[in-house]
C-alpha cells in the first residue's frame, strides 16, 4: 500500500511539473484529449467542423509516418461556441475549455494575415501554448501559400508538443556557407530551387531577374527569394517546408544543416529536430508500432450556460485571522461583478457536514446577485469535511436538472481533511471542474490533485489581508469560454496596513478598450474609512454602497465609464487597519478587443535550488503590447512578498525580444509550501502595439514553385513594415497567475553561491573592415540579477568545434571589457588574429560569463561573421543559381575573372615564348647580314 501511495505521489509530481494547460496525454502511441476550439468571434459555418476533421485525419497519417510509426492522433474534441446553433450530436464539454485548447481556430492577428503559427515562448524541448489557425486556412483557401492543412498541423504540432523550432528564417533568408557559397536558409541543403527577385505590382507578379549581391551584407539583395523545385527527392525537413511532396521526415543528424541561421539551431544548440524529438518523454515511453493506427475519433462539444456552485468552508478555523469575513468579501465581489449574466450559480456551506444554502439561480439582473449574497455564512464552527461539501455541490446542480458534466465547483477551504482523498476518484469521474482556493498555510493539499486532474485553477491566498489574495482569487474565475468582450478584467488590486488617519492614495487608468460595468470595491477590517474617488475631470463620484456586516463598500458604474486617470484617496480610521481597493471593468466595445494580461510560472512544482521562470503576456486581441512596465508579486505561504520586474528584452529568462511576453527568473525562495503569483502591468507613453511583420514560429510561406525551369509564383504574403508601431494609450491591468509549490528550501539561509550567470542568447556580430563588433545583453551574477565578474570570448573556424570544445577554442583578449549590471547593453570590438588563410572569410564567435564564485554560464548562442572579404571572393553581380544540384561549390574566383586569367596567361606565355626564341636565334647568328631580294 505504501508503495502504491509513493507511486501516486510521484505520478502527481510528474503531472504537475509543467504549467502548460493542455489536457493531452499519450496512450499506447496515440494522443488523447486533444482540443481544437473555435473562437466565439468566428461566424457560424458547419463546413469548418468538417474541414477540421479532415485536417486531423490527414495529419494523423502524416505524423505516423514522419515519426517512424510512433505517434498518431487518437481522439480529438472540437469545441463549438455557445453562440452557434445547437444540434443533437453536440454534447456538453466536461473538463474541456477554451483555456485548454491545443489548437485555436480564431480570426487572424490582423485582417488578411492568415498565416498559421504556434504561440511558443519557452526554451527548446519545452511545450508551446497553442496553435493558431484562421478559418480561411482551415477551409482550404490558403493551401497554395502554405500547403496541405494536415501536413501543416504536424509542423505546428512539433512546435507545440516537442519544443522544436523552424528551419527557415524570414529575417535571414540567405547566409554564406563555409564553402563561401551563398545558400538559402533551409534544412536540408539537398532541397533544390532557384534564387530570384520576385516583384508584384498592381495585382500581377513577375520574376524580374536573378539576384544581385548587396555590397554591405555580401548576401543577396532584400527582394531575393528562394523558390523550391516542385519535384524533389529529398525527404527532409518537415520543419522547413512540409508542403513539398517528397518531404515526409524531420531533419536528423545526417541531414541537419548546422550552418544555417535557423531558430532551431539557435534555440536547440544546433541539434536537429529529430534529435530533440527523440529525446522527448513521448519518444522514450513508446516503441514503433507494427500495424497502422486507427483513424481519429471526434467529439463535438458545444458550450452552453455556465453552471457554478460555490462550496465554502465555514469550519471553526475560518473564524481565525478574519478568514470568514475576507471569504465573504471575495465571494460578494465574485457574485456582484465577476460572474457573467446568464450563468447559473448555487451555494453550499460545509464544516463536518454540508448543506445546500442556495439552489442554482440564473443571473439575469442585479436582483439575483443580491439574493445570492444573503446565502453567505455568518458563523464559523465545526470540523472540515471537503468530500461532503463537493457532493452537496453536485447535488445542488442535479436539483436544477443539470448534468454535473462541465459544471464548475469553486471550493474554498483553510483546513486539513484526512478524508479528502476518499472522493478524489469520484470527482475525476464526475466530469466537473474543481477550482481550488487554498486559504492559509494549512489548507488541504489533496484538493490540489482534484483541481489539476479536472482542469481547474489552483490559487493560494495567505492570511495577510493587505495582499488582497482572496479577492484576486475569485476575480480570476471569470469564464474563459465566452467572448473576451464579456469577461471581467481586473484593472487594480492594492492593499496597505495603515495607522489611524493615514492615507492610501493612488490612481487607476480606465483606457478606451474597457469602461463598461466598472466596479470599485473598498474593504477594511475594523472601521469604515473615508473614501474619495474622482473621475478624470476631478469630479467626485457618488456615494459608495456600504456593507457594514462584511466591511466593504462598492460603487458600480453601469454603462460607459469616462476614459482617463481616476484618483482615489482612502483614509484609515483605526490603528493597525488593513485597507484594499479592487477595480474591475469589461470591454467597452465588442468589436474592439480589450487589452489583457495572462500570467504563469513555467512549473507548478519545483525543488530548491532549481530556478523558476515567471511569464506575463500582454495582448490586445492577438497583437502583443510592447514597452509596458510589468511587475510580478510572488507571495509565500506566510504572506512574505517578493517583487520582480519582468522584461521583454530577449535575454536571460526571456526567449524572444518584443513578443509581448515579459519574463524573469525567480530564485529567492523563502520557505517550503505554496506560493501565489500576481502580476501588475502599466502602459504609459512608451507602451505600443507592434504590427509585427509576422508572428514568431509562423508557417513557411511558399512564394511559388519551380516547374520545368520556370517559376509559378503565388501572390506575395501580406506584410507590414517591421518598424510599424501604434502607440497605445495608458492602461493598467492586474492578473493572478495561480499557485505553485516549492520544496527542499533549507530552514536556515544558505551562504553558498548556487546560481550561475544566465546564458547569453542575443549575441550579435558585425564586421567593419578588420574589426568585429559584438553586442549582447549583460547577464547577472545570479542568472539575471547582479553583475558578472568577467567574459570569456572565443572564436573558431568551425561551429561544431566551438560548440563542443569551447574551452579549446582561440580566446580573445577581454582585459579591457568591464562587465555592466544585468540587463544592460554590452558592446565590445576586437581584431581577430591567427585565422588561417583558407578560412579567413568566415569565423564563429561565442561568449561565456563567469561570476565572482567562478560559476560559469552556458556558452552563448554562436554567431557567424564574414571577414577580410576580397572582391575576388564575392560572386558576380548577376549570379547563377545556388541550388546544390545546379551549381557545384565555387572556387573563390568569379567565372569572368577566371576567363580573363586564362586568356591573359595564354597571351603572356606566348609572348614569353616568342621573345625567348628570338633571343636564342640572335645568339646563334650575331653578325648575320640581312638578306635582300
């Protein structure tokens, strides 16, 4: 029995390792639990469902062959929006929700931009967030540009599931190979084609000419494109261009192109995609199948009214630390503001037993909300029986003739319950989603397993009321299955401990994307404070509704709220007072996406001293918001808070610069147990949306094909200038990222230096005559905090030697390089020496940093730079095709120079020979008389 319990515990640790919200599991080589969700903003079209099914069927077969008969798609749920018409075959979802969707079929990031992509902002081998397909793509209207949808789904699935990256690079479409030849960035180099300038004007496109060399980059000019041959024999690679008919495999060690400047090479240390996939847990836990797999099984699931039951702990321990009252404040905020109109809500109380205090009521107006407020508990007493509370919650749902499938239980408890494990399996089988709010340091952790297994949220709140954790927890329970315009967004959450007559002053910004149904909530724990609220014009707002019993006051502004900076001044009227303010609002216009913030940790469980990474993504629709000030507040079990500034600089913990994802390492653990994450984002004058030329990890666009030597082109990809930016008005947002658990933190502080500098990932190099200029973002003494002691820069003529034998490579003198504080911009210029003549045009560079304890970072990304390029080594202005089949590796001389050299040599040799013969003859007859006629 003890062995079984140990196995279950280890299994749960495995399940909780990643914070990715996917419910996918691998069972006998088949992927189960895949969710494809149609966005509520997509117009109803039943054809879309059929096309999704066909795409998955084709993808499953292609995936099976591409992975050497290992993986296939076993069952897939298609989530249909609530606003589509109901059909008998549609079933109600259970644990499935939009939050868990692996594939989102949603409008494009910008009109006309139908490129598929995977939201992927973590390290190599780590799972992505979701795949984004547009309706036009799924319907097959973009097949010429992106290839068959089934094949492309496999390409994106590799991003999502195995954490590999693309093997093309739209920003660096060409590179100079070690052979001194200009190559198209691709994997493998055996993919053949033509390099041509392809121009489009007035709806017509023509191939103007062959590509010229840019005098600055020594590569092909900006408008040059690589057009693959339609007929190929090469089988790799799916992560380059799966739309080529012959391509059926991922690049492996033999076919992988390590020279190309691909994201796969940069992010995965120059390993091939198949090496990464082969190292995955999926691969290690399976063997190749002998028989073909069965076709995928589909479930069509449609959202309907939200069904929620609050299951609230009123045991004796809830009378301590003001817990009961704080729970009531948070629940009232949820009932008055967060839960959406049309939802069905019920309430259960439990201590040693449970009772239904309110059967399900559909919220249509404020009267139903107020009626539910009357059902909140007023007295704390008794023991703790969590299973009784959950079972009564299920019964309340059944009493209203609803199925438990797909319903939500919001369970709040502060106590341990040794019997809670007895109903775990029943809860899992129920089809309900359990959201667990753990209050205080002794909350039953068995419920966490229920929450994770059913796809619910797990949030921790300490007893420190000024951190506002309970109200934040309930505010995070807005429905994720409705249009974003209907969701309640948190604009402010702040609290302070004050003495009598002290003030809590501040501002909150109502931007134009929100302002509908704005709700201001003030709480205290002793005496009603003085409350002053002013609109952007300085006009004082009306009287707050005061709930003396719950020690809260609120102001609800129906309809539109004035855009601008609102000011609040709240004065404490008692000593040792705790005041909080919370502000929520909804989207002002259903056709304009509101600015949203999502926060998460890279893991749900962690063991000291391994670092964690905090992520916060700021979006408007699917467009990233750049230049915001983003701060993470990480609260420990006993309420101690660590503050981190998150960055979107493409360095340290942040994988990609300017993608709207702000990141930072977290290492300052205070104690074992649960921690909670809250993020505050503020956009001021520097905040912008950036109309990116393309999202990261987008599918390769096929510019056209070479057929019988001629190019059959596609229309050009819709592009935006990469520097196009749109200023965003000021805004504020707050988001709760949920709880995570840390173990093995030592009881007494450790004085050992356990954390090395973070890896430099944004090293760049340029050459200027005989000098090399390097730039990168400074790491810190401990990952991205502090300052390193020194940098070690090494160069090599071989990228593999530099990667595998960094310590043996030629070291650059860096005595003049004084490291700066973490996240500063570093620059360094040096002259390379001891480079052999044979490879003098081509070297590789990498950096390693060392801290004061002599701990070293991982070796940086490797950069390539061309040096001492002589004109004789540059291809002609009009260059022949560079595909491997059509052009063998060139020598350093151009063809015209070679012809001139040969002709010149013949002339010189002939002239020398003639002179020599003449001299010899004269020596033989020095005085011979001239002969006349």
